[in-house]
């Protein structure tokens, strides 16, 4: 079993200087530690710099971000600023933030600007990006459509469109949103299209969008990166957590990205790891954008050994020298497996990807092995007791969770009904006082504790200046009661 570093990078022979990129961009490339381009960069950058449409089949971790960012920056750097000229569409918030970070690092010595536009955060800073005319906007389709409802979000000056991870956007149901976005964009533009796989709807979309494109690796079978060591750990479902904890405590795993099938399982796994002394965070669709950003940043900084994620993050996490990816649950779709394990061995480095397989997941594993044309080795950990009984359930059954949710909601409804009844009684009491001609002053509805300004159930009026019409001794005369006659002078 490989335990992580040292890792050796394997690059193609052609240097970045052979692309004749602007010198300020080459400075950014050098400072990011790029020495020679990856194959997808080597094949995509030259035609993209010429203004050609590009159709590229690029796996995660292949260096495709720089493959479209560098041509964009090179083309825009010589032109005047003031309007958004490039748009990158991507499926997830994490990937949008990652691309924006990458773009700013490469453009650090240029006057070019970029902004990320995605949900889960306020729209005001993003509105400012539209109004100020940043050069490049990196956006998720849904949030971009939110902005298109307002007049400031105009992209009439757009020159370059990039669709990144187009097949993942299809999987997430974004294809209708993409078509709506396209209606807001100029027809005369350069389009760069990147996907890991080419299912029929994506192939049809490329025919609609691209004009005489240069194709790169389109016929290549989707496979994990060469530098990934893959293995399978057969284990009963209820012992997966114990096995993971055992492996983590051995010290072989340095930084671990662990994928679960559901958000509930991600929460349970993160909670149990934390209780067992493993520094851990989680990232999934129910976490706010601030929580997701903070968790990813802390994981990159080494504050947490384990980051637990669902597939929402499979294409949006870029961690340098990530030692291990662990599939705590086998993904149902082989493409998801490829993208998960692609979080390690990025930029042609090396890494380990291990999959925990319970008996009921064997059929999904066989689909993965057929897709990658390879039978993965099975590993049994000698010192691990596969016959033990877990001390606690890992996952609460869905029926129990539904019952708990229903009970909580019933309790909330009961509290709301009681509150409404108390309010109704209070309003009836106030109305009764008015009908009786008694003075009515504002007071809070009855509750468990009397508010400030009350004595028992009687409201104590705050002191106020003597109104006109008051008696000379300083007492305000209230309204007359039935049967009580007042003189005109009163």
C-alpha cells in the first residue's frame, strides 16, 4: 500500500514558452509552479489561442482549467477593459470558486479581473462584478439566471464562452438552464467545450454550439488517471466505520477525502470520526456556502485530516498532494467513481484511491470494473476483526428519521396552535375592555413571564408629559364611564 508522498510528476515535453503566451502570463505560470503542459493543455491551448472552437474530452485532474484559462487571458490582455468578455459555466460552487482562484493566480501580473457567481451567498458583490465589467465571470447556471432577471446583467460584449464539466451539468439537471443562459449570449463568439464523457444529449449540444471545432481526445475512453493506485476493501456495511478508523489510526493516510452516498451518512461519518479524535470536517449540499468554503480551506491548510463529502464536491475540490481518496460508499454510476478518485493524482502526480464494498454493493462495483476495463485488487486488513459487532449503529434507518421529523413537526404545530390560542384570548380580552368603556393601553399578549412595564396582569403606563386637557394636579382624566356625566369644561 502506498502511503502518500513522495510523488513524481510526469509531463509532456513541450514547454509553456512554446505557446508564445504573453510574458505577464508566463510569469504567473512560473509562479504557480507549472513547468511543462499536460497533454490536454498541449492539445487545447494552441487552437484556443487562434480563436478556434474546441471540443475536449478531459478527465478531472488533467489540468484542463489552465487549458482554457490561459488562452482566454492571452486573448483579452491586449484589448481595452470595461465589459465582461468571457464567461465560464460550471456545475458546482466549489468548482466555480476553484476556477476563479486559478484564473486570478495566472493573471496576477496582468490588469485582467475575474469574479465567481454562484448561489449560497449574497448577490450584491456579484451585481457589482456585472456593473463594473470584470473581464471574466465564472458562474453556475442557476445563479447566473437569477442575475439575468435584472437589467445590469448584460453580456452583450461576450467574446468567449466555456462550458466546463458539461456532462456533470447534464447529470445535475442543468441542461435546460444552460439553454436559457445561451439565449442571453451573443451568437458570434468562441466556444470552448470540456466534458469527461459524451452522452447523447451532450453530443447534441456540441453540434448546436460549436462551429468547425478542433476535437481533443473525444474518442478516448473515460478512465482514472494513470498515477492512481486503486484497491477494494470488502467489508460488511456495519463495519465500514470501524475499518476506516482502523486505517486512519495506523498513520498511513495523511490527508483523506472520503465520499459517502448521502448527506445523512456524511454527517454521521464526520460526527463519529470527531468523537473518536480524528480531526474532520464535512461538505455537502445542506451546508451553507460559508461552511463549505471554510471546511475546504481548513482541509487544504491541514487543520483537518479528513474531509467527508458527497458527490456535490467530486468535481470541485482541488487539493495539492492529496494522499488518499476513500469511497466509503460505492457510487451507483461509474463516471462518479472516476471523478471521485480523480481528486488525487492531479496534474499527473500519484495517489491512492480505496473503495469500501459491502456485499450489497458488489453489483455497482462490477459496473465500475467493466467501465474501466480492469478488475480492482481486493485487500483484507490482517489485524482487523471482520466478525466484531459495532458498538453503535452508523446510520439511522430512513423510517426512524422520517418518524423523528414528523414528531418534531407535530410538536412545532402544537406550539404554534397554543401560541395562536393565547393571542386570541388576549385579543378577546382587549375587545371586552373596549366594549366596557375601560381604558385600553398597549400590552403584550399573555405569556409565561410578565414583560417589563407590567405588574401582575396590569400594564403600568410609562411616564409621559402632561397632555393638554389634564387636571391641574397632574392626573390625566380618562374617558367617561357609562352613567358618569362630565362637564363641558373637563
